[in-house]
C-alpha cells in the first residue's frame, strides 16, 4: 500500500509538470507570433430615401370588404361607390409631408436596426425595401418585404427592426415604403 501512495503523487507531479510545459509553450508561441490579426470589418447600416417620391407607384385600391370596415360611423352622408382612383401626382403640399414622414420613420428605424453577426461573418450586403402598414394611431400593424436583399438573414433583421419601432406618431400615411441598406466597410 505504501508503494501505491508514493507513485500516485509522482504521477500527479509528472502530469502537472507536463501540463505547465504545454501551456507555457503555447503562451510563448503566441507571444512570438508577430503577424497582426486582420481587423474586423467595420459595419454600417444606413437608410436612404427613394430617388423620387413622386414616381412611387400608387398603392392598389382596398377591396370592398376592407372599405366597409374603415368608413367612419359618425359620417353624416353615406359615401357613394366610385371607380378606383386613378394614379395622379400628389399635391405639392402633400409631398413634403410624405417626405418628412419617411425621414422620421427612417430615423426611428435606424435606432432599432442591427447588422446580424452571421451576415457580417459571411460578408453579406444588400438593400431591403420594407412596406410598413400603419394603424390610424401610427402603430406598426404589418411589415413585409417589397424588394428582398437576396439574403433572408438581412430581410429578417430589417423586418424585426420595423416591428421594434412600435409606433410612428404624427404619421398620416397608412403605408410607407422604406429602404434599408446593409453595407460592410
């Protein structure tokens, strides 16, 4: 029994010594490695306005079933059924308001957007065009991709950010088209 207890500490001492030598050699090898690691790419996500708001297509007319739900019950006269509206140029007073609303929405969206780490690691870039549907109180009701970036991970990050915005107060539009650009620098 005495012989067995003397070997056990000796075995531990040998294992401990080998472990120290291995760890010190790895640390010294790292310290002697003079090549600098490549820096991580700088990430940037930016929002930009479409080139010309006047050229944006008019949204399709709402189906009659939805129109019945949006009529104001306090309206004194019933609204006559008419042909769907034709595409016309927005009035000069409405255009600056729409531009301001989009800029405000983009600012608020930029607070919630993030570049997914997996997309950074894979070097993915692209532009997503979101179509955001708003409730009358400015709450984000629905978000879907109008034009994909070609990478679902970027599309999903843009959608999550739009839902995270929550509410866009002071917005009179029911639908906004917002471009979200993911670029690595």
